[in-house]
């Protein structure tokens, strides 16, 4: 089945809203900081609208290596493949590459890739390459000892590297992240926003965002099952994520949106994710 350019563009826009909305300046690679709460090796994640829970709107399928790393992820819309991400890891499970392909004219076409560079066994840089092989973006990681201190984002333009933004990290004596600050100036003098993290019984309990005016933007709280899996996440007292488990495996997740314009997001921002193993 072939799709017109208009339909493809619409599908990609929807997929971008569902899966890629986290690519914002106030987000960062949480895998660098937080341990996963339950390493579930599900083979498929299927997405539904809460208002129509029987009709699939999209899905992701996953392939793993012997160490449990995701080496291939295929994103489909109503059963039609659209995007594939392929990843390579070394024997120590350090990620080496992440490549993206779009399905066009009955074949996978390469779009871009990211290469991971390590120094002293720590991630030092990520390089982003376009489909023509040109290097367009990079992320630089700086450490104090083995603890991440800075994450800097750069892009290449008019034959030189230009600064985009940066994150600064602070940890407690137990090695847990307690503060993340965002900067939009290369000198890192003006804090754009701050995320503060609190812990209870050894697990992340609260995440608070404070904007540059000093006002609290939101407060997220994390609640866990007796076995340590995330049960609910609330934001300003409202449930934004609810998880369901069977036999110590995640089988379903519900997400909820309370923003000012729910009509802008597919499904009003309220989704159901179901998992297959």
C-alpha cells in the first residue's frame, strides 16, 4: 500500500507529536542519570486513544541483542511501517551508533545517524550526521571525576560550530541527581530553568521545575508498587501516568494530558499503551 506525500507528512507529524515531543530544551537523556525502574524487554508497544481503546493508531516493535539492548525499533502507523531506528552496541553495552530510516517507495531509506564517542569509558560526545554524510550537530559531555557535570548542544553553520544550549548537573553524596539547570548562553551564567529532584526510600520521589522568574512551573511525584515498579506519576496533584503489571511485567500504560490545548494533540493527549512480550 502506497501513501501520498500529504498522508505521509500527516502521519509523520502525528508520530512526531506522540514520540518525539520530548526533544525539547528542557529534556535530557535520562538514561545517563536514572536507572530504569524495571527493564522490561517487550517486543511490541501498541498505542490507542483512550476514547477509542479498541482501534490501534500506531505501534513500535523492538529487537534486542543478547545483553538486552534495543538494536532495532520500527514505528508503524495503523500497521504501515514509517520509521526504523537501528542501534549498535559494543560488548560492554556501550551504544556506538543510532541510525534512522524512513520507509519510502517500498524500501527503507537512510535519513540520519548519531555516533557515540567515549573517553576513559565515559560518553564524551555524540555526533549527528545527515543523509549526505555531513556532520550537523554534536553534544559534548563534561565530567567531574565520573559524574556528569555538563551536557552541551552545538550545531554547525556557516563553517563553524555554534552553541545552542546546555544542561548542568549536580549530585548528592550518594551519586543521585539532585539538580539540573538549563542555560541558553555559552558562558552558562543565566539559568533558563531548574529541575530539582528528591528521593524517598532510595527511589526518585519528586521532580520540580522552577522557571527563571523563580516560580514553580510544575511538581511531579512518583509512586511505586511494592516491587519497586512505577505505579503512578502525578503532576500538580493530577495523575499523568498510570501503569499496570502482570507477573512482574508492564502490560499497559495510560497517560493523561491537562494542558491548555488538548485538541492540538492526537487523542486529546490521552493515550493507552499496551505491551507484548
